[in-house]
C-alpha cells in the first residue's frame, strides 16, 4: 500500500521540490484525519474536540468516512504526497513504522516521558507506537474484535441458547431461521468479512497458530487443516447473513441488530458504541459473548494518532497538546465510555462503563497473562499493509464465490502472503 508512496518520496527527496514538513496555518490549530463518522464514533470525537477547544486549540476535523479506515488511508497518502499532511492522523499498528521510516512523523518522547507512557501503556501496545525507540504516535483505546453480539429478544422468541461452539452456533442459526427471524447482520466489505474470518481462524488455530499464520507466515500453518476448516466455517455462514451481497457499512449492520432485523453480528466492540448510543442495556437487551472457541483469547485493535512533522512552533505546541490530552485520564475515561472500547492506560478505573466493556477489560488482562492477546489482521495490527491487502483479497474473493474450495483458498492465502511479504 505504501510502496507507491515510497517511490514518490525518493523522487521528492532527490528533487527537493517540496519540504516533507507540512504547510501550516499561523493560529493554534490542529488538523486531525480520522474515520470516525458513525453516530457513536462522531460523539466520541466530540470529546477530544471539546477538550482541545477548552485549551484554546482549534480542532480542524478531517473525517473521511469508511469503516476500518481504508478510504482515510488513501486520502492521507495523497495529502502526504502533495507535501501537505495533516498535523495528526489515525494510523495503526505496523503502518506506523512504514510512515515513520519515510521520515514523516515527529518525536513525542517529551510528552511520553512527562506522562509516563512507558509505565502506563501495556508493552504489547507500546512497541507499535515507537520507531527506533522513539514515540511517534499516541494510542487512545483498545478494541476487542472477537465478539458475538446477540439480540436477546430474538433469541428469546426463537428459544435459542447462546452458542459456545461452532456446532451450537450453526444449530442456533438454523433454529432462528426456521422460526422466521433474520439471523446474521454483516456488510459485504473486505474488512468486515476478514474481521469475521480472523475470529474464526483464531478459534481453529489458537493464539500460537494465529501468530504463526498471520505474523510469521509459516506455509504449513497457512495451509493446515485448521485453516482449511476456518474457510469452510466462513462459507457455511453465508446463507445465514441477512444481505450477503449488500456492501453496507458496519453500523448499518449493527442497526439491524438494534432494530430486531438480525439476531447476531460478529464484529469489534465499536458496535458496542452504537448499542450504547441507542440506549440498549448491555448484557441484557444485547449480550456480548466471545466468538465460539475464543473465550480465552483477545484479538485487539488499538486506535492511535501519529503526529506529522510541522514547522510552525505554534502548530507543534498544539500537536503536543493533542498527544497529552489523548493520554489524559479524563479523555481516556470519557472517550472510551462512548466508543465501546477500553482505555489504553492500565491505571484508569472503569467507573460507569457498561457491562460489555467491563468484560472486555477482564478478558484483556487475562489474555496478557496467558499470552493469548493477538493483533487484528483486518484492522492493520498484525502485519504490513501489503500483506494485509493480500489477505483481505483472498478472504473476500473466497467469500464472494459461494462454491469456492476451502482447501484451494488456504493455498491461495499462503501464496498471496508469501508474495506480499
Ligand atoms: C477502528 C475502530 C473503528 C472501526 C470501524 C476499526 O479499525 O479500530 O475505532 O470504529 O474500525 O470504522
């Protein structure tokens, strides 16, 4: 994904036509690119915006709609190529290293030291925020991906039990369908399909096998019977999806669960934000349970903001203030309570958080102890953007070909990953 950009940067640096630093306005403004545009996401953004404005820094909103940030990343690249990146951008996982290696990002060590980030952020997360030992981004939250969201009313009417295994999941899905209720909410977008697939893969491979497949890229694991079975389970889900062809957004799919138009959805807990916004009683009206076979594991997606190099001292101050605000206890609590995620700082008490966030926090802490927290592939936490793109392609093509062979898909996955890595 960044290959094209890398080529361009070489030309840019050699010709020294444009400076890498951004062209900035004289006032205390901070322009922030993000992709948080659903109802709950936008409400959570308001918290950061308001806290910045209270400090006299104008938040210039640069929101690019599109779940998981695919469109936002495209827009960011074109802004960066034209020598005019925003002050800050939502960039996650290994992509931070790609941007830092191109010389775009600024050093946040001063703020990090003052706020003791090294001590307050789990090491697992901290490592992605640093480039050659220096902070280049500030994390804001931890989302859990391997959730199954349940509409309790439909389950009650269909006399369905909460599934703990895949066998139970398909029995329940069939029961709900036979009772005349729509079963599974899902938008047919590559990242949404891969979000489901990675949870299934984790249930089949375990945390160790998941890492061997998606981080170490071991061919024998990528084509293992467990991986083949993961594709088979994904395929088996398709007939239960309410609109399998529909490229609807994730929050439209979540709205189906809210409005009794679907009994279940498999997606990260940004969906929790939408449920909370709709005043659902979490743990009662809507239940959150781990995806079958993943109760002891935690797939994480951490949202973080990278800061771009700027030249105006005022802009730099505003940027440092943003980093400081994001990591403040007040923002960590207020933002995450709306977003459905948990604070990235381990010293924040979850007072007033909903039942599903509390469950997430417990699961995260447990998974750290048992070495079973793994990074999300679909959300850019596990691998480079090139390999991520290759995985999204294989999974989506497979899903959109209902009679495709799971075994062939696993071989394609292995070849695609090896070619991209
Ligand atoms: C991000 C979430 C966001 C979701 C849907 C994920 O990649 O981590 O913050 O709500 O995408 O856009």
